[in-house]
C-alpha cells in the first residue's frame, strides 16, 4: 500500500519523523536512533487518529507489526551491508515533500 507521506523532521543519525493519511486515518511516525555498546538502537513510535479507526484497529495493528518487521529488517540489512551494496538504495523526494523508497 502506497501512503503519501510528509517528512516533518530529519536529524541525521538521530531522528526521522513523518506522517501520512490513507482511508481517513492519519498516522504519525517517529524513528529515533541512538548508539549503544552493542550497536545502534532504533526506537519506533506511531500514533493514529481518524473517525474510522475504532472499527479497523486490529487490522491496522497487524499491518503495522508486519510493516515494522519488514522495515527494521531492511534497515538492518542495509546498514550492515558493504558500502557498494548500500548505494543501490534510493530515497526520492518530490517538491511536495512526498517520499518514495526503492
């Protein structure tokens, strides 16, 4: 599912925040990164709001859980890959702050 998103905060190596709306539900996401003795710790936070939310909470939570597992796995793989492999990951920003990952 493609969700048009707007980046609201980007602090290199520290935090990324964005929001997007689909199906009448607004999601706000914050990813925070911190260095630990074991490596980098990633903390994710997400909040939702919308009139139709109560009827969809279970399905949305299941989709969020699966999405977080995919994204964190992707992030781990890319961050541990040799630099040559990382260069194949692109993030595209459009003039209206929408983001596309490939």
